[in-house]
């Protein structure tokens, strides 16, 4: 049976309209995004297959690329793009819900930025700029690299700090592999930025490596 032949209360769109989105299953919400199925499968059946292929885990689904999504029968280029767009909107909403606050620990710093690194397959380097009270003035993405690394220029990092009259910064980058151990380059870069900040009277409070739902703090581990 196709969706239009089902009872009204069982159709995902109508169900959302009558009961609200929270009453729908993940498969039903995905079916609405897909909009249509194939000649032999409804959008809901395609959505269920997609979830099953992702171990019924939305986090795993979110990191799948467009080519992988298109391997599911019933998902073409347009539908794969629609899924990626929906996942990115969810990430951005989560990011904006993080309340800007005074940073007093590596855990609080991690909570402030963890959503920035969701689902990334390449390294990104971010900086949080702090005022004298350790409250965040701004967050900036400094560079985007490949799977194994990214290039960071101290001038690019500290120019916004000067413009913002920031007195401190916290450095962040991710390891797509999930391995939180800092590389030799990570250690060298951290020391280089600490020295550069010292010349400008800007304190590098910490450097966090983010990945696999956790983080590594250079400050906590005695690396700075």
C-alpha cells in the first residue's frame, strides 16, 4: 500500500499536522523529508531501510555522505541532498542553543563548542575569544583542512583578538579519526601560539582536541 491509501491518521504528513512532530517516529519524519518512495516501496519503507542501514542511529546517519545515501534504493541525488540539509539544520539549531557563559574549566569550554564539530570528516580549527572576565566574545573558524590536518596562521588567529580587545583565547580543533592524542605538530603549534600570544599580552588559556564525543585538554594534561 502507498501512503495515500492508508488511514489518514497513519500518513506521516497528516499525522504531523494533527498530532505534532514529536508524535512521529524517526522513520516517519524521514519519510516526510523523502516525500516519495518508489514504485514498489512507500517513502516510509525507504526511510526504515535507511535507518536500518545506519543501525537506527541518527548520529551515524548524519555523517553518511551523499554517495552512501544514494546506495539506498529509492534515494536519488535530490533526496540525499535533502537529508544532508535536514541534518545540518539540526546541527545548527543545537549549536545556537548553547548558552554563552563564563568559561572556568576545560569541560565548560568543550560544552561551548562541541556542536561545532558534529559530523565533520575533515579537521577544522576554531578559536574562542574571551574578555578579562573569561566570557566568550566570539568564536571563529580559522581554517579547514583535510582528514589528517589543517594549517593555522598565528596572524589569522590573533587579528580578531586585537579587534575584539580580547585578553585570552581558547584553541579548538578536531581529530576526525576519533583519536584524541595530540600529534607532534599539535604540540609544536600550541607552544608557537602561546609564545605569539605572550607578545601581544593575550593569554592562551587552553587547547582542546575534540573527537568521539570527548576531548583532550592540553591544560589539564600539563602540556601548557
